[in-house]
């Protein structure tokens, strides 16, 4: 699939929280750091180019977190894109601490969440965060205290909408007793669909479902596998089919493929152009 004339606009629109429209195919900015999502990337200029190219190709939804680096991803986004175009929505997260490469520990104490939201505002150069997601529920802190602090920040005008990450339907329902939740970000892709009940809940309630690790096609990307065969027939890449499948799976689906290279960001956004037939979609759905 060539990138000539490609735009993420082709993936369709979704209004987060009913009032924040984005093109459904977005970009995940976790891969813009050093190894283990720690420290600075090897080539910061390429990271800047990736972000600018994504927006140039119509991406209006960018996902990041305070903990990516930490802070590195948010600061690169500010450097590359600030002042932001009016239609660009940056979603960030708080609630995971970092003490080294690949180490992620949840801390949901209200004073910590508040500090991290203040830091994200500063690092992103924003006065209000459009979508703040609780990165993980901290099992040591009552959920209503964690979501309650985000609701307070919302009342203070520092957060527009609140989302959750890696939650079950019952946790989602529990959180909604404290604040309005507009999105869920859970692990979900063609090969790993454990979050299906949460996706169905989001569909029923018009909440955004943001599948992380959307390209983990695993065995399916292999030569001779079902994705590879169809990719050859459609002149596409297996990774593009994984994204096209997600986009067709649900109108509330907002995939955020991550990459550290311009060539992959171009390839991924070109997936917005692919319209899978019902037969091809069913074949992929049933192939695992
Ligand atoms: N909520 C959470 O707990 C959570 C957890 C993890 C991630 N996330 C979010 O989800 C986003 C996506 O997740 P992810 O980055 O883990 O997984 P992903 O987007 O499924 O895959 C990223 C990996 O695929 C490679 N890749 C990207 N495009 C490719 C292409 N066209 N061809 C071949 N390889 C390609 C990237 O390497 P290159 O850099 O070489 O392209 C990278 O190693 C993250 O950026 C982050 O915003 C959230």
C-alpha cells in the first residue's frame, strides 16, 4: 500500500466524550524513548520527524504517558508539535511510577496523581489535558480516591475527560460511580482479544476503546500465515491488515500503533486506506 495521498482521516471519526472529535487511527508515542521505555531515544531528531509526519498525515489523536521516559515522550511531543493544531488531541496518563528500564509500579495516591497531572501540563505545554487516563488502578488505594482526585482536577479545569487503562467491566462500572469515564485503553489486537467484554461495554455506552499493542500479530505475520497470504493479495503489509481489522471491528475503536521511524508511521497510517471485505474480515477473525 503506497502512502501517496494517504490520510488518517480515511479511518473515520470518533468524538471522545461526545465533544472531542478525532480521526480514529492515531499514534502511540511510547516508542519514542530509550530501551525499556527509559531515557532519551537514540535519535531524537527522528522522533521529532515521526511526530510531525504523523500529524501531517492526518493523525489527530496522540497517546502518551508521564511514565514514558519518564517525561521524555511528553517533552518530545511539545518540542515537535507545540503550539498544537486546533484539531490535535493529546491523551496522557498518570499512575505508574518508574525506577528503571521496564519497571512499572502503580501508585494511585491522590497527591501523586495530582503532581503527575501538574507535571504533564508543564511538559506538554498545555493548560488543560484533553484526556487523562489512570494508567493502572493501584490495588492499595481505594478506587474512588484515585478517580476522585482526577474528578477534582477536572472540576478545576486541568483535565477535560477521564479515561482508564487495563480495567475489567466491573472496575469500569465502579469507577463510573465517582466520575464520568469516556475511554478505556486495554491490551487488544487480532491475536489477543481477552478485552472483548470491555470493548462491547464501550460500544454499548459510546466510550472510546483504545487498543494498545495493536500490531502484535505474532504468528499471524509469519510468511505463509493467514495475514501474510491476504497481505500479498491486497498488496499490503501484515501490520496494516492488523490495523484495518481493528478499525473494522468497531466504530469506537481508536488504534494507536507506536513506532520510532518515519517509514513505519507512514506505513501504519496507510492502513486507514484499506477497507477489508466482510469475507476477508471474517477470515482474519476466525483464523486464530
Ligand atoms: N495503557 C497501557 O498500559 C499501554 C501499554 C503499552 C502501550 N501503550 C500505548 O499503546 C501504544 C502502542 O503500543 P506498543 O507500542 O506497545 O505496540 P505496537 O504499536 O503494537 O507495536 C510497536 C512495535 O511495532 C513496531 N512497528 C511499528 N510499526 C511497524 C511496522 N509498520 N512494521 C513493522 N514493525 C512496526 C515498532 O518498532 P519500530 O519502532 O521499529 O517501528 C514497535 O516495536 C504505545 O505507543 C502506547 O501509547 C499503552
